[in-house]
C-alpha cells in the first residue's frame, strides 16, 4: 500500500484529538478491543510497516496481535515502557522479544532500563 497511513486506536477521544492535530492525509479509525485488525481493515496487500506505541501491555491477547501484525506488515516497530513491576499483560522485554522473534527478525534491541 503506497503512501498510505492509517491510525488506529481504541479510544474515540484519542482519535478525535489526533484528527484535530493532524493536517496530513491520514485515515483515523477506532477499533474495538480484541477485534481482528486484518478483517477490520479489509486489506489484501501488506503494509511496509506497523508502528505499535505503548499498546501491547493493554491487550490481554497481545501475542495474537503480534501474529496478526506479521500477516499485515513486513516490518513492526514496537515502543513499550515497562515499569519495575508491570501491571499490564506484557510482563518483561524478554517475553516480548521471544514472541516477536517468532514472526520478525529483530534489528534493534531494547535500551537499558533507567533506574
């Protein structure tokens, strides 16, 4: 999909703010939690890149989403902050990396934790 950007969030508020603050040609969509992204977007070709920022730890089935991302994108960029004792579903970077390696070649690893 050439020169095409889709922004997806679970929050109607976040999407409303993003629309207001973004003047570029971006398609903004709200998706229900645990819904299939691939079916939701109804795409036939893969994206070059999916960027997933501070999302996975909020998804109970985060492993399913990584697998689904691999079906819709050639590359995946994940940014995730984990506190010392995470309360979300992703509990460690090791756990996340192990899952990512099933579907993607990791080109860059996590930064060291700041104490």
